[in-house]
């Protein structure tokens, strides 16, 4: 046992440096996956992000301790491995992090001053380790490459601190009215290429940054060209696919600016520092290669100092491009049956236990949440409704008619402003009942049914998993769902019942909740109105949401609500618009989005 402990003590620092290197490689390849919503790796990336810094700091401390012991003991680290002092600048490079992830959450950026203090302390400690080491005194030709590696390490760590500072949404000082910050790119047309969209998005990044920081369009300084930015999106000549791709690229740029080093590397000073660090590392590696002791270190070091080139391929979305799905049927135990009878029995037992201890809502949220891709039909539904809204009475057009849902929506209007959560759940149950009664199976009807399912389940998903994004909800979804669940179960027989029976009970449940309620007849026109109803409700929720919640969700791949919030801002819709030149206020817009169609 004592021999193993001595062996561990001799190789402790080597193991720490190797483990730190492995974590950096892991973050190098997985950091960018968060942009597209890799939820299955989120916990592992978070642990690696935290442990990587702790390991590098601890290893630097052990190195300084080893240099002190070198004066009184034999067989120390420096004697056994003369190049150990070169690990100090490598650890600085580790502390500088990877280009693909500088902040794990939005709150990390607000701690940039703490990272600045850590930068000073760790650089001083690394210089102390280097100075106390006797290896470079014995091998003078290692002094010059060691200095170059320190330059690369200090710049690398400094880039991370600068990225955290620029990623702080409260720090708007980096975007001023200088000429390079203005929107100088020519206005896009219908035939704009993907590269033109990317260039336009990069030029308009300060405008989007102001929106995510909580500014309205009319609070943004005039020098940034917000008028040009809005006029492009409002143009009728712009194709829907190009407009959707523009929002997609803008979300990708905002993710990179907040959570990676992109904001630093787009500045003139950032480019100079990056070139200096890369040249310094290259010179040091060339000098290493000329030394017979360092061939193995040269190969590993090159992997440490190279950086990833982040590309924006046109065919891949720059956010998760998914919609969360949650259904009331899952909450009442009428979810899709597992493929295995044994698994079905296990899930049933788990739900009963969760219900006994009062954790049914938490378990249902964990197990019953699913995800669907945001397809072309979804985007077209919102684009069509935005066009209708812009042509509403406030925009000079005709008022939208609700021939099949008018009576039902009018009955819901009384509760909309007082208990938004309850209205959403009732509308969701109505959608479930209505879609279950649709008998037509033609392609167009099937597509409408799919869109209605996605939109209805997505609003329930937001209500259950992200209530903080719905600023309009005064009551918690858990309490409202539990209230509905208790009332519903009182009129439902115990034991295993079919989905058909549950749907019939839901229909009776809605009728008892409101005796004046009139359910619409199932038909294609009703499906279209149901789709448009959910589109407007989601738009209303997006317009009332807080920008900070959208910036937070970008770290998890982004929400479809964020996509719509930014798209609406470009269409001069939503709370980001405030009072416009045409004279109507945000409250009027809210009436257009949700209340006017209830009258």
C-alpha cells in the first residue's frame, strides 16, 4: 500500500495534467453541441466545465509546491522530469478554455471581474513556478520557447475573460456608434445568397444584442440602422425561407456572442491577439521540435493550442430547431403505451408511487415531455398569420373572422387576462377533443392536424416546463393542472380505461365547467381556425416574454418562442417595438395578437 502511495505521489501532477488535457478535448468537441440542444450531454458538459478549471488551478498549486520541495528534497518532480515547468503555461492555456464554450450559463458572464482577478493570480503563480524551476537554467535553449508559450497562455486566458465581459448583456459599451458598428451592409433582396444573409446578420448583430438586453427597437441608437434592419424583414419581396434563415443565423450569432469567444474574435484587437498567440505557440513548438528532449511534448502541445474554426453550414440550423411537446392526456395517464408489457407495468408502478408521494407533476414533466422538429408547415403558419395581423384594422386591412370558434373563444375571453394558465389548458383539451373527432384522412387535413397537435402541445410544454418565459401567467401550471386533474378524476372510473372513454369524459368535463360552452363541429375550416388560434396565442406569449429568458434558453439550444420573438421584432411586432412612428402602442398590438379575435 505504501508503495502505491509513493507511486501515486510521484505521478500525481502528471495525472492531473493529463486529466485536464482530456477534459479540454472533451469540451473542444462537445461545447458547440449545446447550440443545437444536446440535452443528453448537458449535465456532463456542465461537470467537465467546472472540473476543468479546478484541476488546472490545483495542478498549478502542486507545481509551485514541488518547486519549493526541490530545494530540500531529492527525486522531486523537476529532477525526474526536467520539462515539468513547461506545464505551467500549458495549464494557463487550459484555463483559457475552448473557443466553443466560455460560459455555461448566462450568469457566468456577469462574473467576468472574478475571472479577471483569477487571471492575475494564476499568471503570477505560473510565473513563480517558472522562475523557481532550475530546469531552464540548466538548459538555456528552453528559455525562449518557454517565454513564447507564456505569451500564448496569457493571451488565451485573457481572451476568455474578454469573452465573458462581452457576453454580459448588461455591458453595452462594446457596441457604440462607431462606423464599424453601424449597419453598412446593403439591403437584402429576394435573390440574396446565404453568404449575403450571414454578412447582413453579422452587421445587424448589435441590434439583436440590444433586443436581448431588454431594449426596444426605438431605444436603440439611430447609428445602428435599426430602421434598415426592420424594413428588410417587412418587405413583401423577401421569401419566407430566407427570412427564416436570417432569424436562424441571428440566433446562432447571439449564442456565439454570449457563450463562446466569437464576440472577441470579431474585433480588431481580438484578431491581433489571436494571431499573436498562434504565432507564439507555433514558434515555441518549432523550438521544441529542435530539442531532443521534447519530441513527445511537441505532438501533444500542438493539439493543445490549435483552435476550432466554427462554421455556419447553410443546411444545418443554428439552434435546436425543436418544439417541446406535452399533453394533458399524459398527465392523466393516457400516454402512449411502451413497446414492452413489462416496461408498461414498471411505468405504471412508478406513476402510482409518484402520485402517493405527491410528485406526479414532476414525474410527468420528466417522462412525458417529447420534442418535435419545427418544420416548414409551422413556419408558414406563423408567416401567414403575421401577414394577416399586419393587414388588420390597425394596419388598414380587414378584421379576421372566426366563423366556427367565435362562440367558444368569446366564452374564454372573460378569463384570458385573469387566469391565462387555465384558459390554455381548456383550449388544449378542446384541441384534443376536436382532433380526435376528425375523420378525414386526406393529405392536407392530416398536415393541419399535425400542426394543431404540435402548437397545442408546445404551449402546454411552455406552461409546464418554462413558466418563467410566460410572463403573463399569474398562477403556477402545477396548481392549475392538479385542480383540473382532481375534478376530472372525480367523474372518471378507477382502473385502466381506454383513451376513447377518457376523451368522452374530457368532453363532458368541459361542458360541466361551462354550461354555455359550445364545442365547434369538426371540419377543415375549424382546423384552420384552431391552428390560427394557437399561432396567435404563441405570438402573444412571445411578445410578452422577457428578453433575458430568451438569452438563457440559447445555452440549451434555444426555444421556438425565442425564434418567434426575434422574427416578430423584425416585423415590428411585440413588446420590443413599443411606440412606433405609425402611432399605435404595444397594448394595441397585444389586442391584435390575441384579444381582437375574441370579440
